[in-house]
């Protein structure tokens, strides 16, 4: 576990490249300007109907499977929408994708790159919540799709997916905020393979750290 954490931190730092700066920081500056345009001491409305979040994803595969052994995963995008049914409970949906380049053909096969997509119905619970700061945990049940690209053809694998997550949010103003989230995806793919390779090709694990902007709906 220590080796994984150290490696994940290194990969995350490397992933904070120019594409991240070009995408995230202008959006954060835009939100800051909107916040400054409000009252100096904004009033935070607690009667929130729902939330919409858009975040930049830094994925990292884990475990003994073909994604972990054969891919260099690239950054991606995550979009989620939640409806607050009580002060503690939320329900909604989540969509995310990222790409990966094959770095070890022996571990994967004749594939050059893949686009990995997740769609989940999600439920969340607020562990800690104040007017401006919140900590949540959640569970998602859904679908995973792996679109592969070969030299001249394309193919696809898909299957059932489970996602767990924990998130931290901070409201900059009444209608917007920033948040960080860590998703853990378990994908169970429908891939025809030899019995001794079932777990290697059909079950993958991916951790996905994301940082983004959240908008509140009243």
C-alpha cells in the first residue's frame, strides 16, 4: 500500500500538465470573479435542491489486471448531477471518461489505445456538513465501456461496474464551489478468454482522483 500511495502521488504530479492548467485555472478564475461580484459577505442558502459538478480526472489503475499491467492512463473528465432528498442523503448520476495508451503489448494484446467510459447511478451520504464545507461518501452502480483502437480496426468490451467514492467540497459563494473526489471503480467485463486468465482480463480496478467546480441549484 505504501508503494502504491507513493507511486500514485508521483503519477498525479506528472499528470498536472499544461492541459490541466489550460482547463482548470481559467475556470477557477472565472468562478472567483463571479464570487467577487456578489456581496462581500455572501449569504449562503441552505435550501439546496441539487448540485452539478464538473471535474478534471487523474486516473490510476491498480491490481493484477490488463489495465494496470499494460496501460499508461491519461487524464479525463467527470460530470455528475445530484438531487438532495434530505440534508444527509443524495441521489443522482455520474458520467466519466479517460483514455489510455498501451505501453506493454504482451500484457494487453494487439491494442494501441483505449477510451474507458463509466456511467453510474449514484447515492451519497454526508458524513460532515456545514454551510460552506462538506465531506461525503457514495456508492454507484452502473456500466463500463472500453473502446479499443487497433492499427486498422476498432473493438469494444463492456460490463458491469461498481464505484465507491469520498469527496470534499467548499462553497466559494452561494451558487458555486470547488471540490475534490476520489473514485474507486471495480469493472467486471464480458471478455472471452481462457479460464486461467479470467480475473486478469475481466476484473479491473481504477482509482480516479478528480478536482473540479460545483454549481448549486435552489
